[in-house]
């Protein structure tokens, strides 16, 4: 009887540790991995996708290649990711616009971030810079607010399109500063930048990497950065929050997979994404390009997305923004 009990205890003990052994499984891909970028080649999200694809290829031992699936402010590519097999062989490098703003802008948006995806990890954010055409005479955030209050709606700004970070950043600022600005959307950040440089519009909220050379060349005035405090490399440019307390807005890019992706796959992608961001060459490149490594693990990223969904839903409602 004692022997039977001993054998039973051993069997039960093995069963007890089985889940722990399973959870310790390390996923090793056996073929190439497609990384969906929901924007055309050449933009900021595409840049980060290609850097991440190279970094993950090196660490996973299989090629990770980027497939650009632009259209509908990123919704087409994100929907394709949602409909992909949850097997680790299709992942997405997705930015805040399609993942956070689209659900607020479009009541019938075909996907919901917290329902349809696992957030593997936030990778980076692009610090942004509020600029003005020099002909306006506006040199500071305080100047802009003063001018906007004197003539509500007279000041206008360009953006890369409805829902783009360059649009939402100034909508948020207008709400927090209690001013009215007029939005002039363009088909992409490039044309929107050309418009503010040429004086077609007066203001633009752009990423630092794009705007700073125009500032240094005297073609734009730098009013403030959209970070909580001044950023490394540009100590003379104040944070917008120094004038409008609490203001913060930067575009970000993260890795996502379909919702039913097995945990070992998520764990491996999480580990290698974090390792890519810690690579000295990655850090050096980011510093040169005014890109901030802003890693969040799945739990942190999921919580952040919930907060961001609520925040931008409020902005869309308060500003009365309608999707195209």
C-alpha cells in the first residue's frame, strides 16, 4: 500500500509541474515572419518597422520582412493583421493613429485593440515639435495662445490628414489651452510640411526629426516640444507643458499580434523586442534621429492602450472631429 501511495504521489507531482514546464517552452520560428506596416514605405512607422525587422531577424534566426499595407489611415493593414493566423508568422508594427485614434473616429471601425490584439510591446515614440511660419511673428506657445484668443479660429494649422498625430496633437493643445484653431488637412505629412514652409498655413505639429532642420535653417519657428520636459539635444526649445501644464503628445509604434497567439510566441517576441531596443547601435541611431526608446512590456502596454483609447475618445468628442 505504501508503494502505491508513493507512486501516486510521484504521478501527481509530475502533473503539478507539467503546466510550469509547458509555460517555459521557448518558441523557435522555422520560417520567415511577415511584419505588417499599415503605411506606405518611407514614413516614420515604416522606418521603425524595418529597424525592428532587422533586429528581430538577428535574434530569432529567421528573416523578418516588412510588408507595407497602407490605406484608410492604417486601418487596412491593421485589419489584415487581425485576420491573420495567430501563429507568430504574421506580426505588426503599428502606430497610435490606426490603433488608438481610428476606433474613436469611426464608430464602425472593424477592429478593437483590446479585443482583437495582444500588445507585445511598445518600442518607441517620436517626440513632436510645434512650429510656426516666421511670417506670423509667433515665436512662443504663449504668443500662439494670445493670437488665437484675440481672433478665435483665425490661426490655422496643417496636418497629414484627419486622425494623424499632427492633427490630434493640436486638437489636444487647443482643448487644454482653451483656444480655437482651424484645421487644414493634407494627404500626408510631407505636403503638410510644405504648406507651413510656404506660408499656406501658419502652424504645424510635426515630429522633431522632420521639423528641426527647417528650424535650424530659419524657415520655421520652434515653439515647443510635446514631451513633459525639454528633450536631449534641444535644450533651448521649451516643452509646451511649461506654458500649458500637463500637455504631452507623441506618436508611438509598437509590436502587435492577433489575439489568440500562444503565450510562448508572445513571450519570445517580447524578449527579443526588448533586446533589440537595448542594442547599443539601436540606441545610437535613435539618439541621432530624435527617436526615444519607450519600451513597455505587454502588461504595461495593454494598460497604456486602455488609457489612450479613453483619452483620444474624449478629444474626438470634445473637438467634434469627424472621420473622412
